[in-house]
């Protein structure tokens, strides 16, 4: 008798879940999620409610609630960085630029 677990094979991760599942703008989404996670950690570490965070930073309470619910569509990277700055955090970002790996060419009519 086999179980469902016997059919599951681990898949290596690229380190970016958004890329792994094939979402567009994976790097941007990964960065926004990382910054939002840092905001949540600061709020948790300092024991701040959305209301207290608003009073401390001037950022809308609703924005902190959206971040907690990981509803990040409205947030730009610079907005998330501004929130971290107002929470007393220094943000340091490192950028590494390199050519993309060529995509695998599939046989498409007219290409060969």
C-alpha cells in the first residue's frame, strides 16, 4: 500500500517563492514581501498595535492592517522603506545586476 506522501517529491527552491510559482514581477514581489515582513517584525518586537504604530509614525492605521494581512498591492518599495524609517529602522538594500540566463528555446513554427 502506498501513501500520498510517497508520491510527493521535494522541489528545490530558487529562494524566491514568487519566481518558483511563475508569477510576473517575482523579484519586486519578493522585495515587497521581505520589507513587509520586516515591518511586521518591528511591530511585534515593539508590541505595537496598528493604532500605536500610526501615532508613532503618522502612517494610516489601515496601512499597518493591510501589511499585517499581506495585502501589499498598494505599496511601493519606497513606501515600505519609508514606513520602516519612521519606525526607527535604517534600510540598506544591495543590488546585484547580471544578465538573465537564456530561456530554453522551444520549437515554434517559423523560428527554425
